[in-house]
C-alpha cells in the first residue's frame, strides 16, 4: 500500500520568521518617512506585523505600497577589514610576455600601476585591506590584458579608452558613502582592460556595520511596539476603571 505524499503548504500559510516580520516593518518605516503612511496607519500596521504568524498575514500590510527596494542578502563571507593604516607605497605590476598576479590578503596602496605588453595582469582586491578610502589603478594594456576584481560593496569608476582594443569597467556605486572607491584609468591598444565587482565578495567591516544598523532598527521597532502595547493596555485599564465608576454612580443614583 503506497503512502500518499503530504499536501504542499500554500505560500501564504508558511510560518513567518522574526526576520520576515522585521523586513516588513522596515518597509513600513520607509513608507512612513516618505509620507505614504501617516503615523496612525503606521502604528496599526506595525501592530499587525508583530502579531502575524504566517506570510499570508503579512501580505495585506504591504498590498497598497510600492514594491520594496531589493535588499542584498547578507553574504556568508567576504573580504578583509577596511580601516585606516600606515601609508602603503605605490605598487607596479609589469607583464611583458608573461603574467603578473596580485591577490589574496594584501594592503592595497593608494596607487597601482599596471603595464601589460603581450602579457596578462590580474589584480584581485576582493580580500584586500584598504588602508585609505581611494585607490587609483593606472592600467595600460598593449596586445595584453589587465583584469581587475573588486568587492561588491565598494564604489568602482573609470576614466579610460580602448584603441582597437577593449576598455570595460562595470561601474558600481556603494550604498555606504564611506566605502572605498576604486578609480581605473588608462587605455588598451589591441588589448583589454576589464574591471568589475565580484558578486558575493564584501568588505567585512562594511557588512558588519550594515548588519549592526539593521539590528539596531529591529530593536527600535520592537521597543516602539512594546511601548504602544503598554500604552493601549493602560488606556484599556483606565477605560475599565471609568466604566466601573460610571456604573457605580448610576447604581447609587438609582438607589436614591
């Protein structure tokens, strides 16, 4: 006798986690700041959010709001710390009919000069320690290639050109205004210069700062919810006392 497989749980019946409730609460907070909700509406919806037990109960509070801005998942691992340190000397990478690679854990200098002639250069900053906020890479490729990788949560800009070659930089703007900035300058002659963020590679210090900010926001929202709950309970108690007093007063009048 074959056993029938259990019926799949509908998406709306899936139990909501604390992270789900906090995510919806953050969206409501943005809606309040943008004027889409007034304070009373925001308080009512927040109360609904923290009472919700399933995803289906969370959905109505967002139904009339624009789609939330996509937020990146917390990466499980990332690059090294970003912070101040002693100045690092400029670094020169040269590849002439050869290859030159700089990657792993290293202190990135303020200026990197890369010259590839019939050669290949790889510059990987995804695990680098940024001793300063700005790093300038001067890349020249003649019949060669310069390949640059940076963490996903930094700012990447370029100012270069290709002459019968390819100069491609995937511009990226970091959410944190204090994040490191990498500027790629230079040119490619019958060669290539390429720079782009490596997806999933984050600078740990910035990641922790964002995580701490979200934790603080969750704590603040919970405190606000607790205060509103206490206030409502106090109002209900005071209303109950008034009702009892009114009943006692009516009873005393009736007895007279």
